[in-house]
């Protein structure tokens, strides 16, 4: 779509997606994390639990209605509209149906098979529909319609999967009030987290440079789509930690696995940013190369702080501390964006995000000190992960001397970088964590 819709069309999508990311977190109202905590210790089996699930979904719908009003007020009162009114209307529809995916329920019950199948088939639908129906910048509306149908199908599939719970529905005002009271810390936490992450695109959109916003949106999407994988992985560990007593060994393994995956990805994205942009989106997006390089550093920071925030602080019921942390992050992000965007526009927005995310990481480590400490062994593992940076830099220097197509340069560069890095970890450093993973894989085989 970045190639087909062009920077201007993708800039429109980036603007609406940023607004959507904030509104849907408001509509979620903390239900995903609270629901996981409420249901993770057991399977749904009685009427009371089923009714609680249905009341949580009702809260989602009520908050989605409030969020829809706020969304329409913000977009329609904006001095300069970005995109046609039909796009605004379709994203309003998406806001109403988005939260009925009920991922938190399926995760709490560890129904990952359903989630994988649903995601696969509906992503395939989006891909095939986009290839067949979206051929030029004038087809922006078609792509938004495809996306709206996708979200509607997600909600319908969840409803079908939850159909056995509906017979337990009974309107219970005391339960509704109790759930609202319990959800407030989680709701504030989610909303503040979404706001500080999305402020950059929302503020950039107000300046009206849609093409530059398209370049920025592409770089941000490349990085953030992958980061969502690590957030999902943290949720899996989150559920597992709640099913048992907090296992510090499991936490340590989770952190090390995160570091050994995320840091190499960040290094490869940083040094191979140009062929990535050329391969994914084409030469029209070359101004996004420097943006992607800076954004790639989030791979070193965000999975790291998500571990402390989700798998340590939330597991130990420190939601209020996280609310204060994310509130401070929102203020910092707003101030930095307002100052830096005026001078360096898109690069200023990236730097604002990097500084804010670094603050969140440092604060998360500090707040977690009574529950999880970075041992000498973990710090040594972190240092060994950083060796991928000089390795990737050297390989990129060599591959850049040849006029290869981007896909060839990426294939050769990434493969050689990872092979050299793996050789260093396995034979030179004799990395204990790698040996542990190999032994675990051998036992499963």
C-alpha cells in the first residue's frame, strides 16, 4: 500500500491510524489487562464469570461510543481536513467494532490456536483484496473499506466464538459499577501509554505536510508493527506468570529471549535502512531512510521497558505507579514534540519519541528494583547482544559497494550479519543462554 497509495495517501492513513490507536485504547478502558488478571487463574465455567465477561464487553461498547464522539469533534473541528469525509466515517465505524475482538478473553483462556487462525485468514483476506482492488492513489477509499470489513469480521468471529456465554447474560448494575471502579487504573494506564506514543503523528498532521507525514508513517509502521509481536509475547508470559507464583527464573528467561531477538533486529534495521525502504516502499520514500534509522533504535528500548512494565510491575499490581509514569511520559512527549517538531519536523518527532521511551525504560527499571534486579549475568548478556551493531555495520559497508537490487542486498547482508554474529555467540563467547536454548530445542525435538 505504501507503493500504491504513495506518500500522500499513506500520510492520510497514518493520521487516521494514530487517532484510532488513541480512541481504541480509551474504548478498551483497561479491559484487556484487567480481564487477563481476572480470568487468567481459571477457565470460564460458571454463570457469574460469563456475565462478568459480557459486562466487560458492554463497558467496551459504551466507551467506544464516547470515544467516537471525541474523535468526530476533533476531526471535524480541525481547520484543515486530511482525507475525504468518507474516510472519517469509516474510521468512526471501525472505532465502534474494534474492541469486540475480545483478544484478552482468548488470551486468558490460552486459546491461541483460534487467535492464530483468525489472524491468518483475515490478513490473507486483506492482502488478496488489496492486491485485486487497490491499484492507484485514487483507490484510497477502497483500502479503507477493506480495512473496515476486516475489523467487522474480527468482531463477528469473536461473537461466534463467545456464543456459549450469551445465555448467561443478566444485567447487573452493582457488577457494572464494581468493574468500572476496578478498571480505572488500567484505563488510565492504557490511555496515557497510547497518547504519548501517538502524539508525534497527530501533531505532525496538524502542520499539513501530508507527503512528509507519509514518509514518517512508513518508517514508524515498519518499526512498530514488529514491536507489537514483542508486546504480544509479553502478554503470553503475563498470563503464565499469573497462573503460578511469580517465577523469577521465567522472568529472567523472558527478558534474555527478548534482548537476544530485539537488539539484532534493531541493529539490522539501523544499518540496512536504505535497502529496507527501497524494497518495501520504493525510491519515492527515500527521505524516510534517516527516519527509519532513528526509529530502529526503539527495538533496543521498547521491548526492554515492556518487560519491566508488563511482566514485572503489572504482575506485582503496580498499576498506579505506571499511571504516574505514563502521565509523566505524556507531558514529556508533548513538550518535546512541540519544541523539536518546529525545528526538525519529522526528525524532531522521532527524537522526541526516543527520548521519551528512554525515560520510560529508565523509570521502569527503577520502579522494578524491589521485584526484579538486573544481575551481572543479564548485563553481560546485554553487552554480548550489542556486538551485532559493529558486525552489521561492517557487513553493510561491504554490501554497499555493490549495485545490487535491494532484495539481494538485504538477503546477503542480513544472512552474513547473523551468521557472523551467531558464530561469535556460539564459538567465541560460548554463550550460556544460547546453549540453554539449543538444549531445550533438542529435548522438544
